């Protein structure tokens, strides 16, 4: 089903997409979907790493639809399992009379996390979206220690629920609601080498080592911030992404997570890892925390967990999760669609695919191919190219010609015209974020990077390819 390489598309959005945009603009809350003469297209169907819109245009997907369809759009094992489940059962009563698949999924999530890490059987709470998993973790922290404070990181993104928005380190999402947010978070700096908050030059990297090693000057200051917050406030948990996802595909120093684990152990503070974005082989390991050999107290999962169905989970050590009282018949935290049988079926199938021998290594190899090509890019606005697995970033800086966010916005629009689905990232919109489905190959990588270089060369103020 793979089409030929996408050609220049002369009309994007096409007439049908424009009609749908006009209809959406009449009825949807105006804050949700960005509408302009150049955006958006409306999807019609998808397969592997290809997407077709309602006007028949074909696009190479560099987003995995927000890092969800890692196994490819419409992955056949997931498609088949979904069809089977639709014919059998598509809704149950998750916290009253659950579907038969719910125990199997909870068991599997325990096996691939804490049991695999040698920490014994875990406990699981299922949910529908990533931010719900985060909010379950925040509630668990309170029940466990009755210390209300949480340390989170600038640039971190944990969703936009009431509690999740509080711990998301983007002022943009917080300012409109500053007057009603609960104010239990302390934000500290995330070690972002391309824009180091401590003015430290980027650390050296050992050969074959994806993570920088600027441990001493950077991490000492972050550790001091964390310890100071714990000393001065009632902190129950540290919430962190092992690698920033939406915050710019940032790879922290090798010793960052081990440092946080040590501080949390010494202060009896929970370590919560948000792997909603990085989980399930996105970084070339089943979980990004596996790169650091750090075991959390709670882990939040979602996105690629099912390959496309809305389902998520908070998984934790039993000693922590048992802070929740046994159900009296009325759960303290639940949702109507908790443990939906369609989601459970797809998640079990997706996890089986993610555990297949060789998949993580394949993602690592494709990531190396992509990173090698991206490092060939030449443009004065490029600050840094980085990545691990199939999670990469081209970070741009402001120039006299244009702000970085404007350049990334134009790349998203021009990408559509040339058959590429692209997504910006970072709190300031300065990141071209590349998280393609794992089905992508060398030919598609070469084709895209060649186009990107030619487009950058065409811009005013560019330098030649040589």
C-alpha cells in the first residue's frame, strides 16, 4: 500500500478540508483547533507511515499522530484484534462488572514494569488519557505521604487537566487559570543542553553514548534546587519525564535520573516518571528509564500503549499504591470507560508487538540513520540536532530574518505542500519534532532530509549546502 514518494501538492488544504474547517469553526470552541487559510488538513485514512486527507492528498507522517501510532497506522495485528473485540464486546462496567480483559492488561503492565525490574508485582489504575494517569499519580502521592507538594520541571508537559496543568512547566498553559490552579507545585530547571539554564557548555559524549555527560556543574545546581524545595516545603513527590517529549525531545545528562532517585530515596519522596510520550520503544528501549537503569515508584503510561485507542495507566509499587483504601463499592477515582474492552484488547496486542525480539534494536538503528542524516543539515538558524530511538529534534534559534517559532511554523505549512506531516515542539515553538512510526525506512528518511535541506537553503540568509 506504500505510495510513491509524495510530490508537490498544489492545493493544501484542499476544497473538502476547507469546507470541514469552516463547519468546525462554526461549532467547535474556538480555542481548540487552529484554523487558517493554510491549516489544517482533515484526515481520511492512514496506513503504516502514510496518511491520506479527504481531498486524496498523501502525506508521509513524521508525528505518529502525537507519538501514538508507533507501530504504524492501522498496524495489522492491532486492527485484527480490534475487529475481533468489536464483534464480541465493546463496553463494560469497568469498576463494577469489568470486562474479562481488564485483569490480563493489569497483569501485563505489572510484568513489563516492576516485575521486569525486579521490584515485585505492581498495582495498576487504568484511565483514558495521559493526563488522567498523571492525576492518579498525584492523588497517590498525597494518600501515601499526606505531603501536598510536588516538584516538577520547567519545560515538562504532563497534560492539561486541573492537576496536570499545575505540574506542566509551560507558563502558556497556566497563565489563563493562574487564579484557580491549586498551587502545590515547585518548578525547577530541566537540564536542557541546547539552552542550558546554567550557562554550561554542552557536556562531552562518549562514543556511542546518546546522553551528554555534563554532570557536575549542571546536576549539582539542579540537585540543590530539589533538595532546597524538599527542605522548605512538604514535598511528597518528584514528577519528571526521563526525556522531555513535547518540551522539545530533550535528552538529559546520563546522571540526571540516578541523582533524582538518590535524592528521593534519602528524603522518602516518591519518584514519578511520566513515560506517556517516551514509553513503548519510542527511545529504542521499552521505557526511556531503562537507559538509566532507574526504577520509579510510579510510572504513567499512555499514547503508544494501545497504538490508537484512548487508554492509559498509572502503575506503581504495591507499597505505594496500597495507600489507596480497598474499594467499598464506590471507587474514589474512576471513569465511565475505565478498562474499556476495546482499549484493553488493543493495548494487549500492542504490548505483545512492542515486546517482540529485535524491535527496540530496529528503532535504535533507524534512529541512528535519521540522526546521521539530520546532522548533515546546514543552516545558520539550527542550534542543535539531537535524538534517540525515533524521537528527534531540530532546534532552531532566532535570527535577524525570523524568530525560530516562525520558521518552524512555516516548515509545518510547507511540509504539507510537499507531502510531509510535521509538528512543532518546545515551550517557545522553536523545535521541529520528529517522531515517525517505526515502519519508516531509509528511503523515506533520505527523501525528507533532502527536502528539508533544500527548503532551508531557499530561505533568505541561508548558506549553501557545501
